[in-house]
C-alpha cells in the first residue's frame, strides 16, 4: 500500500533547558534539519512565550516540521510530516535529537493518507471524474 505521507512524532526528554528557551537557536536547528533532509523550505515562524516555551513551524513544500518546548521540564515535542518519496524525515529527526541534546528521545512513525486500493499508487492529482475511494471510509468522521 502507498501512503501520501510519513509523520514522525518525536519526544525529546532530558534536553538542555537553556537551549529550549532560545527561539533563534531552536529555529536554526529546525531549519537546518529541513535542509539536511533535502526539504524545500517555504518559510518559518517561531514564537517565544513568557516566561518560557517556544512554538514554531518550518513550512516545507513537502509539508512541515513543528516544535513546542517546555524548558522547565527539559522537554520538546517535534512533529515532522513529509510527503513524497525523496525526502527522508528520519534524517531531520536525527539532526534535531542531536542538536537539542536529548538524553532520552523516542519516535513514532505513522504513515498517513492511505487513499489507494491494493498496491496501486495514486497519481499526484486524480484525473477529473475519477472518484477517490477510501479503504477505511467507515472510520472517517465527516465534519460539515
């Protein structure tokens, strides 16, 4: 089966608390991680909260890298969502883990966007008039 994307959920525990509160350094790490993974960077936006904590996103043509930090706990939550077959999100994750000095990281990989049946890969855009069939349609919740 072919998925449209790969989503890595990265838990970073026991990180440098001082580093996790520096928005410029955290942004530099995520932007460089995207470059190391060969992503096409569109833009980045980071915000430092008072008294501490950072949220940020690096928007890439292939999707995004996001982070939220809790310096007071030495913890950061990172999401890396990518689509396509060239970009390797694990390269970005490994880079971030190293640069944030996490002594206790963990990672979960989720394949997203199973829209095709069997082993047939979907084209980037379905031809006009061809319906998309979902394999797990009974599990999907439709929101008006």
